[in-house]
C-alpha cells in the first residue's frame, strides 16, 4: 500500500457508478483516477463520479489532459495531479 494506506485497484474500463460504489462501500478518503484521453464518453463518466462520491472524499485525477478534466471536477475536494512527484507530496500531506 502506498504510504501505509489500504489500496483497492479496480482495474480498467470500470463504469463510474461502480467506482462511486467502491468509494462509498470502503469509506475511501481518497479516489485517485488515472485517465486515458481516448476514452469515449469520459466526460460523462467524470461528471457521474463527481456527483456520486461523498464530498468528504478527496478526488485526485491524472491524465495527459488534466486541465480539461479538472474543469469537470469543479469541487473543493478535487486536485489535479500533474506528475508523480506531486502525488508523493499529496500522499505525505494527507
């Protein structure tokens, strides 16, 4: 587990509703999404996740198009992660 955390890997091509269900059922404090640009329908999936995860859950997203995706998570608990060094800093701060 990263930085002494329990990690649940859901895999690829997981529907937004299932991601949100996993977050709620595990009581996750943080959701880290690594996004692939070519995913068709990704904007709708991001909007769904944003609406379904608890507001208390920190949402960290990373993709080559994070500036566009970041707008989909216009929530106080969303952080765009630009690189692995930034992720390490976030993990240490939590």
